[in-house]
C-alpha cells in the first residue's frame, strides 16, 4: 500500500505524527519498537510513547531483527516502526559493519514498501548539527544518513518533521 518515512530531529513531533497516521488507518496496527530501556531516562521515554498510542494496538519489541518482526505482522495491518535511529544504533553496537547495516536497511525497506498495509517508519536526522567529536559518533551519523536515504528512496512519501510541522521531501529530479 504505502510506505511513509518521517525524518526529523529529536522532539520534532515525528512519533506523534506517526501515531496519528497509523490511527487514521482504521484497521489493526502493530508498533515495532526498536528501543530498549537501558537506563531510567530511556525507560521514561518509552513510557511516554506507550501512553501516546491506543491500548488496542499490538506492540512488538525488537531491537535488532526488524525484518523478522515485520514478517510476523499481518500484511493487511498497519505497521509503525519507531525507530530506525535506535535500530541502527543497536546494529552498530552489536558490531555489525557499515555495509551489513546498509544491506539490512535495503532489505527491510524493500519489505516495508512491498507490504499491502500502511507502514510508517520514524527516524532521526542527525546530520544537521555539529560534527560528532568521536569516530563512533561520526560513523553512526554517516551510516544513519545512508540508511535514511535508502528508506526515503523506497518510500511512497517522505516527510521532514520540524516543530510538529512537515515538509514533503521530493525525489531528486
């Protein structure tokens, strides 16, 4: 049906918009959560996100095997992936190489785009700020940028979210 990518900075309104898009689907919705509560601050973020979505939605917590999680969801249901940024961080943290992460991203984006139901994916844009101080930070920024570009190319609709507002991202001419 449709793959929608919502990309933006932290606290830009991406997740809230994703919830609204999925809610308007009208059918069953499954949220695939890639984040893990490694500390109390992250646990609180997860609690806030849970409170924002309807209790009737299914939730699959999967930090690494996004393709497997996506394959388990009924193809006619809507899927909300929140988020690609944490998924990439988890893969890098596991020790996956850049080429591995990018190949996984191409595979999962193609699977998401081929689904019968709506798929909404959320991701951070981390390349607009300062150059990261560490090699790991620079590597993460670069890999996530390429993953985001891959998902945007596969998406039927890509939106940049800033301050709760959206800008449509058009494919290159």
